[in-house]
């Protein structure tokens, strides 16, 4: 889950690894496999919801550690 959270902190695009991790989490939680495209869409929706719930503007981006 750490990779998934880190990927979304400063990027609008999720890495393949982050989406695959989301697929694994979804499978373990709900017992249902998601296609890569469905997982990517649901992951983006989840992040948008979390940003909203935490009070971040939806276009808010943090500075990536690698960008320094």
C-alpha cells in the first residue's frame, strides 16, 4: 500500500506497479479480480475521494522527493 500512496502524492498518473498493487489489495479485500483499466480507474477515483475527504483541492500536488 505504501507504493500506491506514494505514487499518488505528487503525480496524476499511477505507475504500473501501483495499479498492480491496487489490484492485489482489491482482490484480497473483495475476492474479485479487476482488469488493469478498471483498477486504474477505481484507484484514481479513490484518490480523488481521499483528497476531497482530507480537504485538499482536487488539483493539489505535493513535491516529489525525487524532484529536489
